[in-house]
C-alpha cells in the first residue's frame, strides 16, 4: 500500500524543501501556526489576510496544487453551513443585508468560524499533502505522543482500504441480486449491509490480532527510525512560519488596545 493511497490520496509525492523537512518539525509547526491563528482577534481582518498569504507561500514551496488544495477544503462544508446559520439566529443589534435582518454578533461569529476553520484545515491539508502517513505517525512519536495513540491510528489507516474494499464487494453482490436501495422503504437493506460489514470487520480484526500475537506482537510497532532527530536548521526553517504568525497575532492584539 502506498503512502499516498493510505490516507485517501492526500499525499502528493515531490522533492520540495517542504517534503524534505522532518515530519516532527512539520507537525509542530502546523500545530503552533493553528494556535496563532485561533488566538488572533476576530476583528483584525488584515491579520487573517496575512495568515492566508503565508499559507499560499508554503503551499507554493511544497508544490501543492491550488486546485487540489481548494478541493480538499470541501471537508469543512458542514461547518460552513453552521456558520452561515448563525447570523439568522444571533441575538443583539441587527443589520439589514439584501432586505434580511442579520445579527451583528452572528455575523462576527460566522466570520470567526469560517476564517479560522478554513486556515486551520488548509494548514492540515498542506501537512498531509507533503508528508506520508508513516511519516506523520513517526513524527507524532518523536514529539512524545503516546504510542498507543499512534499505533491505533496506524492500524486505522492501514485497514481503511480493506474495509472499503469489503463494502464495495458487498455492494456489488447486493446489486447483482436486485438489492438496490433507491427509496426510503429499502433503507433496511442498507442497515442490514452496515450490520454485516461491522461483523465482518470485527471478525477480520480478531483474525489479524491472533496472527500478530502468533508472530510475537508486543503491543507496539517496531522502532524503525523512531529515534531519528531533526537538525536544528530544519527546526528553524519549520518554526519560521508559526513565529511570523505569532508576531502577526501579537501585533493585532497590540493595535486593538
């Protein structure tokens, strides 16, 4: 299984400076950048424009196509729908927009969710696009994330395709027997398929676990390069992004006073 396919095709193979950075540096930089973004005052619109420009530069350095980045941002659609609903139900002073009374507090709340959520998701997408899953898990371990978490996450990624393929085979078998669920009355077919899939996945998990125990499984993945340390130059390069973002946030708060 390729690393790119392992997390839904997010990884974009390349030789850019961003690809060559140690994964723990990129994970730490993404986390710190996101903290700087969410800490900025929502009224400082210029600050969020600066954050967006920083991400554009990082995406260009990493060779992440803009179209692919925009397509992957669709994952936040449910949050966008929630944010657009806030101005309609918010309390306090209201303002007329195209003949519709909208709450001022709701508008600011919607802006706050949209801009911070979009920037956070974009940073995560850039991280996933330039780091394979194995690298992400190794980076988390090097940042002293509990090994139980990284082990479970690794198995989830590895067996996602297995469960997806099983679901596809069940769907083909169901359709070949005339079991298409095209109306509400036939949703019971989908429910039965979901139950069958759960049982099959559980049984397969038990078989895999027994096979691993018979081969000496000790509860953790082998330490393949887990002790590798990133050079200081890589840390400096990676932390430049959150450092600039933190400076922008501090300036925004300073101008607000």
